[in-house]
C-alpha cells in the first residue's frame, strides 16, 4: 500500500517538475533527515525498491522504504530544518525545551514535541540522556 502511494507521489512530482516553478526537490526520510536535489535536468525513475534521481549534477538512489515525503522547494537545504534541542519548536533552545522534554519522557505525550530536535545526542532515541545533553548545551551557551 505504501509503495502505491509513493508511486503516485512520484508521478505527481514528475508532473509538477515539468512546471519548473521550484528549483529543488526535497526528500524527507523516515529518520527525519532531508536530502535535496536540483530540478535542473531532473528525472525520476523507480523500481520496487529504489527511486533513482538523475539531474544535472549526477545520479542518486534512495530506498523507497526510507522515503517519508517529497516536496518541491526553493530552499537548497543547506540549513538544517531541525534546530537540535528546540523540543517545543519555538525557534530557540531554552529551559522551556528541557521541561517540555521531561514532560514528554514522563507522560509520553508528543503534542508539541519535535522528536527530531529532542534527540540531542543524535542516537535515534529520545530519552533521559538527551535531557542531560540539552542541559549541558544550555549551560555551555549561557
Ligand atoms: Ca524551544
Ligand atoms: Ca538521543
């Protein structure tokens, strides 16, 4: 089912690409990382396992299973979309993020919690170690 949806997405993307409104195609992967490709000379092909992205810069292959989303953008993707430590996603890293993270860890409520930003030590898990890292981060900048 997921494959069908991704196949449809790719077809849609190929259509929109011909409009050449945007400069870049951004893939969001299941680990919340993003990868951005220039649409210059863009061509997408796919089989059962991978999507192959060909553009003026070269060719890249992404496993379909890792693709969470794709969208057109004018942002070249040089700046990370996730501010590490900004757990409540208000644009800054502060003590509020520590309390938000602790609340999440105690209650498990993900409302308003940016889990990608909450994984401060980047080990793909959000736990008490990230609280420690976040506190260290705050102490070192202040
Ligand atoms: Ca914040
Ligand atoms: Ca972590």
